[in-house]
C-alpha cells in the first residue's frame, strides 16, 4: 500500500460519497489530520472493505485534529444539480470543522468556493492521507444513512446497492416507482416517473 502524504499544518482534506446514486443525500467530509497521531491503513474508501472502513472511521474521529461531515439533501440535488449540491455539502463540511483550516485539498478536479486556499487533487483519496480520511468518513456516514432508508423502503434493496444504479435497483424502480428519497432529476428516475 502506498504511503499517503499528510499535509503540513492545518490543511483539511475533503471528499464526498454519493454523487452517482439515484437515491439519498450526497455526503461530504472534511478532516484535518494530526501528524503526531498517525492512522495506519488510510486509503481510498473504495479500496477498503466495509469492516476496515468502519474501524478506520472510529480512529479518524479519535485522532484527527478536527473532522466534520455534512450533506446536501435530495431536494437540493434536484434543485441545484449534483455537482453544485456536492460543492454545497463540501462547504458545509469545512464550515463544520471545530478548528479553522489554513487550506484545503479536495479529491477530484473541482474545488468548492471556500475562503481559504483550495487545491484539487485528481485521485487524491489514494494520495493524500487527509483526503483518504474524508473519503472514509463520508462513505461510512452515507452507507449508514442508506441502511436507515432501507428500513423505511425495504423494497428497493438500498442495503445492497446503497442507491447506486444497479440492475436490481432499476427493477425495483420499475415495480414500485420512485420513493420520496429518489433523485427526480436523475435520468433513470425521471424516466420512471414519466412512465407512471
């Protein structure tokens, strides 16, 4: 596993989970790591098992200088579009930090508008430790949220696909129509609504 870079000073890493799914919120996290309290095993959340992510999420909350998780709602996603809703969730996560960061590094190729310097790092969740930590917090919080939604809407199988566009999810949409937590601005959901 590559050694991830821990940024100097109070630089927060930012990442999101849930841009691609057809249902649920988009979740962003911001994390400022403490170089004196390293967290071994940090990596892009997609490359870690659920068990490993859950264990690391606990360590991140314990050892980070500061961390925050925020989201943008399904209504905001439909009103603003997914990109702008993601940027809004990222802004909220940074605003939620208990320690004011001096800068930010965000996974991907776009920075949210922040009043601190921000650098976009493509595939940053596999390069920068604080972005990896943010990706883990965002993913674990969003997955937990989708499990809660699964309890409310069990017919969609959110516990298996977390709202992503899988064959089983498309089939459930066809059988049951869209739920209140589906993103109406997303093609497959909009198509389903127009068929009803």
